[in-house]
C-alpha cells in the first residue's frame, strides 16, 4: 500500500435509493430543499412571494441533488464554494443540507457572468432571504462586449 493510499480516506456512498430517501426527508424538513425539488420536477422555481424563475436547460437531476445533499451533509469544512450559480440548485441543496445537520457553514458563489435575462435572480433573492449571511454571491460583472464576427 502506498503512503498516499494510507492517508486518503475512502468515501463510501449510500445506494441511490438511500440517497433519494434522505433527500425526501431533507425536503420534508427544509423549505428551501422542497422548493428546489419542486423546481426540478416542474421546471420552475417559485419564490414564497409568488415570483417565478424558469429553469429551462439549467437543471440538475433529482439523483444529482440527492448525491450533492449527502456530500454537503458529511463535509467537514465550514465553507463551500460554488463556481457558477446557474439557477441555484446546487447552492440551495448545499445550504439546505448544511443547515439540516446543524453545523456552522458559509456558502460562497462565484459567477462572473450569470445567465441572460436576469434568470436566477428570483432564486438568489430567496437564498439571501432564507439563509442570510450564510449565502454570499460575489464576482458578478456585466456581460462581455460583443465581438464582431463571433
């Protein structure tokens, strides 16, 4: 056995049926997780105030969300970083899972471009309202100028 193998812990994942069950339990306990799952199922995220955000082609699968929730819940660090916000499904899942296990945490999102037409802003607003300073989005800037011929 190499020195690397001795120092590297083995990450054992539960079967997908168990992950799905855990995700269902998380959604039953956490409004944000429930809204995320509903958005994946319907294609539209709905804010508690009634505003909506269509996911369109930016959508995780329920199995991906279940795996991400599991990984976030067993993560030993207090900081998670998301590169790209998209429609906020991964941020919502990570924040929900971390809150559910009662561990201190902060989730930072870096997405310099975002999606066109302000897509994702309703989800972002909900996350800021729901998680306060535990959710930090930075690194935004205006779209790059159009390049003729491209």
